[in-house]
C-alpha cells in the first residue's frame, strides 16, 4: 500500500497534500458513484504520485444489479476528475477491480 503525498511549489509558498488526504479524496470520489463502495480503504487502495502525475489502484464492492463495466468506468472518471480538479494532479491511471457484490 502506497499513499504518496503531493507538494505544490508556487511563488507565494508551498502547499503539501498528504497521502491520507489524497486517499480520502479518492475514496469519496469513488463512492459518489451510485452502487460503488471502496472495499478496504486501508488495504485495497494505492495512490502513488510522481512528478505531478497520480496512479491509483482501488478495490470496489458493487451493488448487486449494477452493470460492472459501466460502474468501473464511472468510478475512473470521478476519481480522475477529483485528482485533477481538487489536487492539481494529472491522473496517469485509475485501475479499478470489482472484488465483491452486495445487496
């Protein structure tokens, strides 16, 4: 499990976004999608940052009846937008694995 932080250097100073904050951002963005829940946020989530680019890997539990490819794509789009818009990171990859179903 990796949870790299992100530092933004600007003329006015430095902003540091810690890895746990980035992880929280990813979990929230993923769970905004109806029918998706991050399976194990402490163990089933990996966020790595290098040179302003983020790579995410997460495990989901899907609500029974959800169309899994559509759910996965919606989570990818939501997470990528959150990283770009809220953290100033360029998403390199958002890998999603559906690990379980729930009613």
